[in-house]
């Protein structure tokens, strides 16, 4: 069966994690597609900061120095089955009456529709997109942290935002990131973002990392927390099996969303 672009790109990432570098010819043979199709898939992955083009091929990007501007993320990308599957699984841990923090990012934003039936939930966030998404849910109380505005990500950060969190008791912190790995933990390219993430981590009774497997094995400049500092990780079942075993070995609960199930639901 022909693969859709999302599936092809995940297959490219899967093989790159095992081999490090691949040639264009290797990929055309592996995926049974044209040279131009492979180039388009590589361009999409490169724009997301997941791979880097090299002469005649592509390699896994093991260092991400900056995050892509939020305005480049289309609505179609927000609704990718992978993000939806991870968000839906994460939302299942939210109980009535909870106070939760949704970190800035499209995966955390994708949780919002799954909170529709919850009662007496308060959402605290530094993400302006999350706030506007919650306008349609009057049953959910919303608190924005304020702080230094980062227009590129549609969020706020820095000391003022962190100080707001020092006055709030959070039941659950959904931590978002574009880069995470076993040896380096959760990282971010912005020091200001570290401050608010650490404040939320301190204010919360539990911290769940919400990140799909495409972001695994990537690293940014500043450390937020080692993986063992987390209570749980919510990702998808395409995370490599050896990584799953190592994460569980750290004593971190691992919850895997079914991408295939989500793809089938989207197609139906």
C-alpha cells in the first residue's frame, strides 16, 4: 500500500535513527517513490528541524538551535493523527476539578478539544493559541500567565510568567518540547522558556511530558530537566523499543498512543 507523506517521513526518521545518514537513492528504493518525492519529504522534515540535508543524502539532526516560527504551522499540521493521538491519550489523565498547566506548543493545544466533558477544570497556560482555543469552552476556567511575549511561538515566557505560577497550585503539568533524548533529557533553545517550565515543574504535583516520537533523539541548547525528573511521558508507539525499555528503567511511566488507530479514525 502506498504511504501517505506523514508515514513516509516517519519511516525516514525511523531508519535514520538506526543508521544516522542515508543517501537519496537508498530512500527511493526503500520507499519505492520518486527522487522528487523523497526530496519533498526531506524538505518537510528539515523545516521542522528534525533532519539536515547533506551532499547526496540526509542525516538526523542531533542539535536544534532554534524552534520554527509558530505561524508556519498550518491547521492541517495541528491535526496530524500523531499529535491528536498523543493529545487524546494525555487528556485522559485530566480529572474533574483539576488545575492543569498546558505548556506552549501545538501538541498541548491539541488537548483542548478532549477536555470538553470535564467539569470544574482550570487551565493555566502561557500559550495565546491555547487561550483562544478555550474561548469555545466556557465550562473551563482559563488563566494566562502573562510575561514577555514571544511572537514567533505565540506564547509568553520569562520571569513575570514564572512568578504567576509561584502563586498557583497545579495538579498536572503537561510539558511540551521540540527536543528530547535519553542522555540530554528535555531541552529548549530559549533560556526564557526554561524559567517558566521550571516554575511549572515546581508548582505541579505531577509532570507529564507530551511529545511525539519524531522529536526524540534531538537536543537543544538549554536543559529543562532530565527524563528521570518526570512522572510520565506520553508519546506514540513508534518510539524505538530500546528507548521504551530505557525510559521505563528510569522509573518513568511511559504511555504510548496508537498512531495507526488515529490514522484509521482520520481516514474514516
